[in-house]
């Protein structure tokens, strides 16, 4: 395992920063900044609870649902072009104090779709 593969490590954060700066040099400044947050009370999470379980009892389910929804969002943005043609994107996933994930996404759009 590379040092940069360990998420959250200083080496990984430096690598992500360098990747983002390389994208800016090649494609220009990002056009959109999105924040995607987790909703532990969404239908998909609650549907998986058994008995008296609460979402905070099953962080594995919360993370799986979050990752699936993030993947769907990125597919809608990049493949289906809901904001237009995406030249490049980068995102990071962070965890709030309560342990819930959220993603910060930078998008660089084609000049025809740039706001």
C-alpha cells in the first residue's frame, strides 16, 4: 500500500492537493462547488433497520447508502450532463462531528456551460 492510498494521511492530502492544482493548471478554475451531505433518516437507511435499531446503530448502512447516492449524483452530473459538459471533477469525503459523511465536489465545466 502506498502512503498516498491511506485516506486522511498527510501524504494522501498532499497528493489530492497536487492533483487538484494540476487540474486547475490544465482546465482552469472550477466553476461549481457542491456539498453533498448524508441524511441518516432517508428511506433507504430506515428501510434497512431491524426492530428497534436506529440509524446511528448501523454506520455501515449509512456509509453504503451515502456512497451509492454520491455515485448516482456524480453519474448524473458527469454522464448525463445535468450541468452541461464536465471537463473534470474532484471530490473529498469528510466526516462531521456526529460521524456522518459529507462530500465536497469541485466541477470544471466546458466554457459553453460555465456560469
